[in-house]
C-alpha cells in the first residue's frame, strides 16, 4: 500500500472511533429505555418474591 492510502485509512478509523465514543457517552434516556429498566426491575423483584415464597413453603414443609 502506498503511504497516502494508509494515512487516509488511519484518519478514517480515528474519526470512526471518536464518533463511536461520542455516541456511547449519551446519558439521556428515552421513554423506551426507561420503560425497559422499569420492566427489568419489576421482573427482578417478582423473581425475588417467588424465590422467597418457595423458601417459606420449603421451611413450612420441613416443620
């Protein structure tokens, strides 16, 4: 490869990395992302409640 092509490719790669970094730093959450996080939290809480209920049933069966 000639030097000019390599230099152009390196500059293009650097620009792509910088642009990707800027996109990744976006902290504004849209309504869909907030809803998704809410659903995840609800599912975690439900799973913990079911697990706790199962442990209580198991303890009651042992007694």
